[in-house]
C-alpha cells in the first residue's frame, strides 16, 4: 500500500467518526481531487508526490462541508457541473426523476419537444434533458442571484435557455405550449429543520429547501403554474420528499384539470416524485 492509500484509510475513519454518510467514497474523491487523478488511479500516486493539502480538504469534510463545495464539482447522470456556496447541490435521487422524464419525452410523438425546468438551481435537470433528448428545446428558470452565478457557468455553450425570475409566474409567453414541466422544488417542512443533514441545512440555500409547515406550499403553486404552461396532454414531473408519498398526487387532482396522477419510487424504492398529465379539453 502506498502512502496515499494509507492516508485515505485514516481519512475514511475520521470521516466515519464525524458521521459523514459515505466516508470511503469521500476520502477517495478528495484524494483524487487534490492529486489530480481519478479515484481508480490513487495507487499510482508516488509517495514523494503526496500533497499535505489533502488533510485540509479532509478537515473541511469532517466539519460536514459538502464534498462538492470542496471539489467545486458535482456529477449528475452524464454531466460534470460547477457548484459551490449559493446553489443547491444536485442529489443522486434526482437522477431517477430525470430518467423518467427523458423516457416520457422520448415516447411523445413530438419532433422538437418543449421542456421547462422550474427552480433549475445548478441547471442539472435542464442540461441532462437537453443532452439526452437532442432535439428538445429546454427553458430553465431560477430566481436566486447566488444560484444563477453557477447556473450561467453550467449552461454556457449548451442548448438550455436560462431565465431569471419567479418559477410560479415565469414564461407566460409559453402558456399552453409546453410538452413537459419538471421541477425539483423546495419541499422540506419548516418543522423538520433540525433533522436535515448539516451538509444541506448549513450550506444549501434555504429557499431551495424549505416550503411551509408541511413542505408542500411551493408544490401547490407549482401545480397551477404547470397547468398554465402545459398543452393538453402535457406532463408534469415533480420531486418530493420520501415522506410525502401519496400527498403530492392529490394536489394534481381531476378537479384541478389533471389525469393519471401517480407517485414513483427512487433507486431505494422510496416514493420520490409525482407525475400527472394535463387533461384534454
């Protein structure tokens, strides 16, 4: 075992003791980042090339600073995104939301599907859809100036059209034309603040996390916005907390002009996102 791998083993234990959920992965990812190699190449780093700045990075992670803030990057499906303070760090569970959305759009008989991503944050969802549905026209909406600084970097050179504004009142010029509305909105109840992981609670922007006493305030507004934007037969896909399974589909009910409202599980088989179709006239 070379010096770096021995240090990674020590770092793994330190991160585990600090309550970091994935200590081995994070210790290896930090080592790869500091030494400019891939995780699978750590054994190739010579002892003489060990960089003591590794322990600075480990100490930051030990204090529960997000891994992605330390490395400045987040991986999402086939994307590598720039992230940092002020923007929500995309989570692996959202990949299943996007996977469903991509399959649904591909199944539509539409040559150039029109897609809107509300509360785009880093741009992860919008960019994944633009990349994996090549003829799609993707619009992304974000309100936070701090988040937009990161979004602009990520969407530069892509086919995503970025809009600064309130997701609930945005894009009136697209009313009744959109094929798919997708969102990972704020959905954590204010009463759950103390139970939120410190990586999110202390570092993700509050406006991206919390939404009223039951966590559903924003999604209620989003229902009306999606109905306004979508064409008849268009689809909405909304991420929610795994404890809100069954509640969100009720918001997209028949009286409000929806059909086929349903919940879907994430990779851990927990209810993670709801979908619905705008009713035909």
